[in-house]
C-alpha cells in the first residue's frame, strides 16, 4: 500500500519559515520524481516545486528564491523548505510521486501565513 504522509505545516507570520516533509512508503522512492503542489481556497491546484530522480529541481516563479525542494532517498522523504513566507503562500500543500496524473498523493498539510 502506497502512502505519502506530509507534515510540518502550521501557522506562521509573514516573513517566517516552515519546513514541510513528505514520507513515502510502498514505492521505490528513488525511482520517482517528486513534486509539491498547493491549493488555496477557490483556486486550482498548482505545482510549487519538483525534483527529479537525479536531483534536478524546478520552481514556480512565485516561490523562486524563497522555497527549496530536496530529497533524502535513504529516508524516502522529500522536503520543502519555505522561507520569507507571504500571506499568498497560504494553502494546503500536497506532495506527489510521479506527476499530476499519478495516483500517489499525500493527504495535504495546511500552511497559513498571517500578515
């Protein structure tokens, strides 16, 4: 059974930082590109950051320079370090293994940034 479990969300003031984690089980983690998505109320789900199996990364323009995605294949975990948070970063954050069409998604973790 595949499970992706996010953690690390919470309430933070603007300018603060959070580190999200996503622990995977039931898949050969090292063989999957991993992505973080977010969905704010009333908005479509959008990709925030991605990391390939080789460690190459991509970011949405809105988070470049503030967010960093990384992975630890030994721990089957992908991370999202979020710095200089803004109120517009408020959303539910989801991790995904294998792209938006993949069936492997976490349950989401709420990030709320107060102004």
